[in-house]
């Protein structure tokens, strides 16, 4: 069942929606560098153990091809910057605003992917893709607008700037994931990226004097952050890399447009936030548009 792309995509959308809500909560409790350091380090070490027992042959590939190691380390540094800016942006705005960063990322990601990769360029020749993408973008923006959850405060513009930097880094990282397709398992690539991002975050935290904050955090909060880190690595990195390599960057960008809906749905279940009739309408527009863009409806 998990080999079915539709099941994978459905799982990704709602798993990331939950992840955004969790990260938003912890971004208010723990400094961004310490947050990333704990989550990525714990998740990366667990993933390393998994790769050691499941895909040990990949370590031979790494020693035979140092370029893969360089790519993994580079992605880790970019992930460190990406999540730092994302958490800072989420802390200064809100979870739904952070989730629509995927809407803003879509045009840039599609343009670069179409220029570089032949298989991605083929998707852009389908008129249904463009109609579906426009419907999805319009529906996602309408969904957020009628949710009345964007409150422009004193630091909203600064937070939006952080989210924009996160978008630029994330799209560059996606290109590297696509480049190493079929060369190494996504779990192996993920553990290198995660450990590099985690250790880099802790080093920067020490340099900026923020590392001492960890000694004042309750053990329950630290354990919770570590568990969220394991979850985030599984769905936010391994699953993301899998979709990019198996289905392409453009498909991944379309799925990102569904995140405001899944985020609001999770917030409705966990936080009791309401969903208006207008939002339900725009949610249906997003679903129809995403279905067209992903090719679920045949051309007639």
C-alpha cells in the first residue's frame, strides 16, 4: 500500500500538517538553533542506526564516491539555515502563514526544475497542469484569507522575510535531492543531512551563547522535542526526499499547496479552531486543482 503514490501523497500532506503545528508550538518554547540541534541530532542518530542495519552497503558507496558525502554535508548546512529561518518566521507569524510559504515557493521551484530536468519539463507541457496549479494556488490563498488567521503584527514583515529565505534555501536543496536520484538511498541521504544540520545548529548555538538555554528546559520538554525530532525527520525529510526522487520536484511543489488545508484541519482537531463555510469551498477548489495538476483527471 505504501508503494502507491496516492497513498504516499495523502500521508505526506496530513503528516506535514501535523508537523507544522508541532514545530510552531516548539518554536515558541525553545530557541531556533537549540530546537534544530536537538531535533536533527536525535532524529539523525536514530536514522543512522536504521541505515547501518538496513542499508549498510550504502557506506561503501559513500567511500567510493566522496561527491555524495559532500552533497549530504552541503544539504545538512542548507537544512540548518532553512529550518532556522523557517522557525524564526513561524515564531513571528503563525502556523498557517508558515504553511502558505509552500504556495510562494511553487513558481520558483517549478521554473528551476523545468529548466534543469527533462522529465520535469515534460509535465509543464500539459495544459491541465497549469489550470490545476492556478486553481490550487487561488484556492490555497482563499482558504487562508477566509480563515482570518493572518494577523499582521509588529514583526510580521520580519517573519515573512525569514520565511522567504527559507523558501530559497529549500528549493536549492530539492535540486540536490533530485541530482542524486538512484545513487543512494533516501534514508542514507537523510541521516547525513540530519546529523550535519543538528551538529551545525548546536555549534552555532554555542557560539551565540544560546546553548545554555537547554539547561533551563524541563526534561519533559526536552524528551518531547526529541520525539518530535524523530517524527519530523521521518515525514519531513525521508518522506519528502522520497517524493522528490520518485515523483519529481513539481509534484512535490503541488503537494505543498495542500498544506494550509491539512494544517488548519489538524489545528481544528487539536486546538479547536473553527473552519468556515468559505474555507470548505476553497478547500474543495484546492483539492480539484491539485488533482488536475497531479494528473488524476484524464485529458478529454
